[in-house]
C-alpha cells in the first residue's frame, strides 16, 4: 500500500513510487509471494481499503508507507491485527514493525563552516506540493517538523539556506533560492544544474530498506517468524558524501 494519487502519477512526481514498488514486487516474487498494489490518497482511504481486504481474506500480509503526521489510525490497526506487516517509515510513538532511515545530514555542519547561514530549510514534495521543513528537525526526525508553505521571502533571504532533495525538486521552483544546495545520488549527478552547490550521496541505503522489509515480511508470512526487532533502523545514506561546487 503506497501513498500516491492518480494526479501525482500522471504529473510524473512519483520518484518514491518508482524506487520502492518495482523493487518490492521483484523481491517478494522471488520469495514466491504475489503482490497486490493498493494506492491510497489519505489515511482514511488507507484504513478503509486495508480493513476491507483483510476482512475479505484477500491478503496474507501488508507492506505500507505512511502519510506524515497522519498515521495514528493505520499504525494502531496494523499493530493490533494478527496479520504480518511491515511499515516503511517510522510512526513516532508506536512500538511496531517498521523499517526507516535516519537522515542526520552529517554534511551540513561542514558545509556551514564555509557557508554560515542563520536558518536552514529542507525542500520536500508532499502530495505533489512543494513545502519547506526547518532544520534541525525535532528529535532529529523530519516527520516531527512543521511544514511551511513556499514563499519568496524565505527563498530569497540571504541568511537562509534551502536544501533541495534532488535536482528535480530544484527545477520545480518558480523562484530560485538565493542560497541553495542540492542533495543528489551518485547515479543522478549528471542531472545537476550548473553553478549550484551539491552534496553527492550514496543512495544504496534506500535499497536496503526495501530489502529488509521484503525479507522480514516473507519470513513472517511463509515461516511464521515474526521479526524479533520491531524498529529496524537504517543509518543515514549521507554518511558517505562528497561536495560538488
């Protein structure tokens, strides 16, 4: 179950879906498990579709991601069911089976030694809408940060740094930031625009999350082995990085 709408899919803003869904399908198929794809737009839709499929006996396990700050009902439902499940992401406040990464932005202090800024913001896309999250995040976890709407005042302030999660997000900006740095994976570095600082990272950690979720769910479904570890943390893929100026 992945959070994506038909509008987002048609618009092409579905990098997460492209990265996660095919890999999950292939890995579960290799373990003799068939995959039913269930898109959802909001938490209530996610809960309704899961409840119906579960009640009618159409699924033997579930892997799902979450909507930031809107996961209380589905996380409670999954943890209280007797169905094998894995959550992609970390529902804060729940003791559950989940796989997530902690992006601690280890490169940021080193970057700011040479480029001091008063405030830093992470540019993200949520439901196809560009938003800003102020850094550092509460408890080091970006889902706990309040999202801010884009505005020219924040983007053009000389004391602000805008951190863009990928060159594709940067290109969607109608007003280019006064100060920006782009985080990009090594395999995508050729997409970087000229004259914009970038942090090149190893994206392999994302594959580890998918592999761990598929392996845990398959072992639980096929061998009745519920994972011993409930919160499977994957450390940041930003630990190994290089600057590109």
